[in-house]
C-alpha cells in the first residue's frame, strides 16, 4: 500500500482515503471476495474506528484498489490519527497494511476556519 498523509476538516466526508493492496514483491493483490476492515486510532489516545467494514469501497478488484469513504461521525474529533486496513482475501491468508509500525498512514483532522 502506498502510504500517504491525508488532511481533512472537522466533519468533512471527502476526500476519501485511496489505497492499493500489494504483496511483498509490490504486485497488486486481487480483492475479489476479500473482506477489508478499517481501523483508526488517535496517535496519543484511543481507537476511534475499530475494524469497520462500512465505508470500504473496492474500485478495481483486479488491481487491488480500494478507498475508505468517511462515515458520519468519523471526522468529528480533531486530532492526528494512524490508520490501517486488515485485508482478508478469499485465498492466501489475511494481512494488514501498512505492515511496518514505523511507516504509518496518517490522517489529520483540523478545525475549519468558521469554528470557534
């Protein structure tokens, strides 16, 4: 998975977090029949979203491409979050991306200019 940082304003539901599932050789992992779980945790605190499948949308099964579409309540708390996806493919065994704990996918939720 290509690791990127994403910045959102409080209560925004876009942009989505786009990802590509790849194996250790860099080849796309087909997602046909896979279940993908999403988890988001404050860097210095609690889990905000725990193993949620709602909001996961596979955009290209063969190329391993998917996105997380934010749900109401996902972005209502300011902070810096680490996110990860657990992928349970139809064959080959489950895996989590990103793999390395020091290579985190980061989402920052900031306040809007009109917030007091």
